[in-house]
C-alpha cells in the first residue's frame, strides 16, 4: 500500500473555503479513483488553518493517477493561493 500524508498551513482567511474544496476533492478521489483506498481529511480542532490528510493508494501508479485526475488538477488550481505551507510525506504500509 502506498501511503501519502500531507500537512497544510492555510491562510486563515481562506480556511473555510479550503475545507470545503478539500472535502470535495477527497470524496471525488474515493468515488472515482479505483486505486484510492482511503482519503481522510482532518482539521486541527483549535486551529482550522492547520489540516492533515491521510491517503492510501493501491500503489504508486494509483497515486500518480490521482495527481493526473481532473478533479485534483481543478482543486490544486483553485486553492494554490490559499496555502501558506504544504508538507508531503510518502510511506509504504507494512501492516496490516
């Protein structure tokens, strides 16, 4: 399993719009991408401008397909200026 985590620092004035756009992107990923196994969207309770994603894909090719999808490209273009900082980490799930 190919695991991706993403930490975001969102410009505070865009946090609400970013949350809605991210949830829509995650739902589309789960619904239309055959290789997307899990896509969790998390917000920090005391700071809505901090977000965390946990994504699981069948393999790297499935993640690359996600990055090439129309819904991801549209999301990325829409939120680009709302993001102050973004950290992506890649893992391989060993168990289960």
